[in-house]
C-alpha cells in the first residue's frame, strides 16, 4: 500500500486496515472520507498531510511527528497519541473518543470546535493554541499550560483545571460560573471576568 503513497497523492473514500506504516515518512498526502482501522503510525513523520472527514479507529500515533497537518472534521476512536508531537496542526471539528492523549506535545495550531469530552489531557501544554468553541466538558486539564490560548466560547463544564495556567488566555464567552477555578492561575483581567460571571459589578 505504501508504494502508492508518493508525495502529493490523494485518496478518496478508501479503507486502510491493519497497515504497518511505522517509521515511515508521509509527505503532503490527502485523505478525504477515508477509514483507518488498526493502522500503525508509530514514530512516523507526517508533513503537510490532510485528513478530511475521515474515521480513524485504533490508530497508533505513538511517538509520531505531525507537522503542519490537518485533521478536519474527523472522528478518532480508541487511538493512541502517546508521546506524539503535533506542530502547527489544524484539527478543526475533530472528535476524540476514548483516545490515549498523553503525554502529548502540541506547538501552535488550531483546535477550534474540537470535541474532547472526558479526555485525559493533564499536563499537556496548549500555550498559544487556538481552541475556540472546543468542547472540553468533563475533560482533565489538570496542570495544563493554557497561557495565551484562544478559548473563546469553549465549553469547560466540569472540566478539571486544578493547577492549570490560564494567564493571557481568551476566555470570552466561556461560562466561568460553571468552571471550578480552584488552584488555577489567572491574570487580573481574567479575575474581573470571573467576578462579572458571578454577577459582581467590577469598577476600576
């Protein structure tokens, strides 16, 4: 199968099952409406690849390096991202369901409209990452670095944030009165926003 995957190749509506792509280098491949089941991408290098409306089940991304890749409106189930690295990747509208997502290295990128309800992301850095309207309800973001992240409109209901650093993050539109901020680091502007969410009148 890998023999067909020359740089820049495009695949539509195909199914890839029980494939061993570990340690491979995949460059500028585009997959649209494809299904992946038990594909091993351990320590693979993916550069400029696009997955559009794909279904990925039991895929191993362990120690894989994804650079400027896009996973758009994909559904990812029971997949492992142990020690994976995502550099400037776009995951708009993608859903994670029962995935192993840590440890994970995330550098920049766009995670807007991502659904990661109940995901265990403790200790992962999302500093500076765009996460507008992401659904992180019931997720574990304990000790996450979220400095400068764009969380506008994100759903954080019953999200565990103890020890997380939210300084400089955009929290506009977040229902902060539904968030347990115990032990969370915030800046003064955010403190005023929190107070306003609880009905306080903040005056200079």
